[in-house]
C-alpha cells in the first residue's frame, strides 16, 4: 500500500490552551508561557516537516460569561522552536535578538466578546499568513493588548489553515 502524501490544499489545524495567573496583566504581557501547536490533517496525521502552512482563521474561546474589563485583543507570536529567550508568564513581550532566527511572525487573533455564557472570537485572515514549519508545529507566545486583572481561566486557541 502506498504511503499517504500531503498535497497542496490539504486542510490542517492545531490548538493549545493558555492559562493566565489570577493576577494583573499589563498591555503587551505574555499570557502563560510558549505553547506548541502541532498541525495535523482531519485524520490526525501530522504534517511533514518543512511544510508551508497558510493560516486561514483562528478561534479564541474563554470559559467565562463576560470579557474582563480591559482584556482587549490577543496576538499570537509564532516561532519554529520554543522561543530561545524563554520568557515567563506575565512579562513584557519583545522580540529578542536571540529569537530572531526562530521567529516566524505574528497573527492578530482579535478581541473575544461574550457569546451565550462564554467569550469567543473567530478571526478570518485577509492577507497571506504563510508559515514554514521546521517540524510539524509552531510555537506560540500569546500576548494581550489590554491591561486587566485575569482570572485563571484558559484561553483556548485553534489555528486553521492549509498546506501551500
């Protein structure tokens, strides 16, 4: 039996959760620590190393009945490996020179809104958001846009795209 080959246009997705401390976060701070997003097709097969993924959309879900005052939008800063600078939870995000070779770009994830007992936002990306994977995954640091006092509730993130 022939081995399965991924072809251009194969749909892929990945997800991870970021849980802040129950603490005050300043705008531009990292939520939790870097997380790995492992991309797979609809049958659960991992994408081959070196794949080029075009991101189509993202979803952010928070199991809370209302957005916390000041919470605002989120940005996902992506890397090919765990960010070498290994920044801690609730520290200011800055692209360190030692991270530059691993940095792949950012995705504006939008601002969640209350929606039927949870907070939710789906963002469609309008320009080409292409990311080359060195393995089957991207590593993400989640950064908040607003200053707020967080509850220790996960921010669940899904990324959807296809192989280019």
